[in-house]
C-alpha cells in the first residue's frame, strides 16, 4: 500500500511528538527507531527549515535596507535644506556687496563734487517750446553736469537740463517739467515742487497739516544731487483737494527769474551757507 507524501509528513510529526512521552532510558533506542522509520521526512523538513531561515534572513535584510533608505532620505532632505540656506546666504551677500559698491561710488562722486561751484553768465532765454529755459556760458569742459542745481545767493532757480562742452541749458523751477524734492521750513513736511509754467509752482503730497501763507519752502536733497536747504519759494495759497486728504499748495518764487544776470552751478554737498544771503533770503538751518 502506498502512502501519500503529505500523510508521511503527518505520521513523522506524530512519531516525533510521541518520542517525548517515552521514558528517558528508552529515548535513545526509541529515537533511533523513529529516525530509522521516518527517515523519509528528514530531508523535506531540513529543506523547509532552510527555506524558512532564508526567508527570515531576507526579511531582516529588507528591514535593514528600508532603514538605510530612510536614513539616506533624511540626509538628502538635510543637505537640500543646507544648500538652499547657502544659496540664500550667497544671494544676500551679493546684494550687500552690490549695495556697498553703489555706496562707495556715491561717496566717490560726492567727494569729488562737494566743493564744486562754478559761476556762469546767462547768455540767452528760450522762447516758444523753450520758454522757461535759460542758457549759460559754461559746460562740461568747466565741470558742469546734467542735473546740477543752479542757484543765486541762497536760492535755487533751476537745474541743468542739457550740457555741451562750453554751454548748458537750465530749466527754471517754475517751468513745466521741473520737479524737485522740498520741505516746509516750519513743519518739516515733505513734498515735490512742480513748475506750473506760468511763473508759479505747486507742492504735491502735502497732507495732515495745512501750510501757512508766507511759509518758506527749501530743497530737501533726498535725491543726492540737489543740495539741501536752498530756498525755493514761499507759500502763496493753500486749498484742500476734493476727496483727497492732501492740500493744493501754490508757491511763488522768491526772486524775479526774468531779471537774472548770472548764476552759480553747485555740487550736491555745497551748503546754502556757502553763499551770502540776498534780499528776501534767510539763512535756513
């Protein structure tokens, strides 16, 4: 009679467990008998044990690999964060270096211009489209640069608009297109003074406190080109602008710009105190 393989395995297991009930003095003989009788199940059991052992080894290896992968992912994240921080620090360093370079260039330019004063004669006045423009007999060969302030005494009358080697044009402060940062002497309120083209000026962006009629307006020097504290005009009238929290301030120049004979082009760091005060001018600190 043939016994199925599965049945053989079951019988072998029963016999093996049965050996546990045999007294100790018979175990040796019984064990040999069982091994001899059921030797046909030893090899399959051995192979099954090896496969189970290999499976546990593979599982342990997989767990170790998963741990290593997790650690590598965490290290990768840390390195990416470190790289991003280093890139941000490098960008900030470049920005600061650029700002420092611009500041040094500004200092160099300012130091070379801080004592610049060049007197010039008025040789003509513009008409038509050139109305509100003066022409002076000094140019780039004399150190004149575009954007410089043009003053008479302690008052600013215009800015250099264009320069040739031996002549320049000056845009008067009352001309359309003129725009200069300024402040009110009593309150310190800042604004921008624009030329109206009719011999007057207006001050924009003045809020909160209404200026007083007769109050003086001086240059602020925020742009680093126009010197500070040169007298520009006096307040002629003040009106509250409709639907806006600001005032419409009309200014009148302190001198007759049609009667100018000579002017002085000045650098950005030349104080108004360098010049003697003329009639109607005060020495503003």
